[in-house]
C-alpha cells in the first residue's frame, strides 16, 4: 500500500501547478517554441499555441 502525504499550497493553484511541472521533470520547460508529438506549436511547459483552425 502506498502512502500519499498532502502538501498545502502556498498561493494559487495555477502557480503551484506551473512550479510543479517546471521543477519536477514531469513535463519539462522549453524556453522556445517547439512542435510536440502531434506537430502542434508549443511553448514552455506544454502550452499549445494553436488548437484548431476556423472552419476545419
């Protein structure tokens, strides 16, 4: 059985999530635009810069 210890957040959830992704090697941080595994232009910790085209 695995024990999970909760850690209280200091500040808001979005900041805590961003810091977790950036520092825990979960997603990684890229300081430039790159294409992800689906050829979507992406920046930072996986922020898609394009999500669809009107009419497609």
